C-alpha cells in the first residue's frame, strides 16, 4: 500500500521540466525576433547616419567658402548665395546658402549690418534642394571687421531624418 503524501507529489518534476522548456523556448524566440529586427534595421540606420555625416561635412565646407568671401557685410548681403556639391560616404550632397542679413545696434549705439547666412543640405538631385528633402539646416553669423571675417557664430544647427 502506498502512502497518500508520497503519491500526491508524483509527476511534479515533469510539470516543472515542461514549464522550464516552454519558458526557455519563449525567451529564445523573443531574442531571435529581436536579433532579426535589429539586423533588418541596421542598414537603414547606417544609411541615415552616413547621410547626416555627409551633410555635416558639406555644410562645413560651404561655411568655409562663405567665410573666405571678401567685401563689406552690406555688399555681401546683396549677393544671391550659392551652392556646392560634394560626395562623402558614397552619398552626393548639395549644400546651398542664402543670405539672411539684418541690422543691429552696436555697443556704441551705431547701426551695424549683421551678416547671417542660412545653409541647407540635401541629397544631390542636380537641382535646388526641395524643402522636404533638406537633411540639415544651419544659420551662421559672420562677424566682419574691415571686410574680413573675424569670428563665426553658429546660431542654429539641426538635422532632419
């Protein structure tokens, strides 16, 4: 005759083993889905990152070109702007700039021309940047003294993915 307290625990180890196998299977399935999703998203993220780095490099090159322009702020504010196209990370980027000049009062109360330039970068399509295609937009102030740029201030710098 068997004892009732011994029969009651019979099969408990089997249920625990099955539960453990199901739990390990569920965790493995979740990890496999996560790895697959991450691998699929990696190429998209690499493309976005490379495009942002390329846009950053081309805009910095455009800032250097604009900084090298000589003339008085008022004369330079009358120029239409320009563009440069370069390829970085196998991505062709077009950086355009336009003047957004204004006037301010100097510390001594005199009116001073303020030379601000807005830069926009987009993937190069052979034509001007469409607003929806702009990847990077920056506004830079060029402080000038006697026609030469003495300081450059980045007023804004933003990316759009």
